[in-house]
C-alpha cells in the first residue's frame, strides 16, 4: 500500500476571531449577497463562484449571515472549524434559521455545512491556529 498503513497526523484548524470583521463604514455589520458568486462581508469580498452546489441567492445570503454568527459564537474557541460549524448548525436546527439575524429576514434557504465551510476557507482574512491529532 502506497504511503503505509496510516494517513498521518490530522491537523485541525481553529479560526481566529480577528479573521472576521463584518464592519463597513459606520455600520458594525454589513453583509450582502451578490448572486451565487460573491458575498460581501464587511470590506471583504468572498468569491464563492467555485461552490457549484448553490442554487439560490437565499443560500448565499444565509451563508454570509452564518459566517457572522459563527464568528460571534464559535470563532476563537477551542473548537476546530468543523466542530464549530456543526455546533452552529445544531443551534439553527433547534432555534430556527431566524437566529442568524436580529431582523425577520424571510429570505434564507439553508445551505449545507460544506458550502459554509467552503466560504470560510475562501476568506482572504482567515487566520487559524492549528491543532494536531495523532
């Protein structure tokens, strides 16, 4: 077997809280969906054009707000990205997708966890702390 019996050490990544800044101008939080291809997260543009599974702008809008929710509640904790996103999804399933915004949006469609992770991984501002598991 090529590479031996073991794959090697798994490195989990914990996103740092300072990676996420949704402020723009005088507004503390400014998040916009630009179709299926782009999310404006504060001053940062997140290119999600390679995330082929998205089919509606309401998913893109939800992803932008999910990234913000994740950054407030789970970034910078001891949880790796995967586990933090899983916890967020569980919270949304319990309380409803309206927890993403202080306003009743009515125009969210739930994306899969993979699309949210893909968007986070495409953030140019993303900084992580690595944790090795053997």
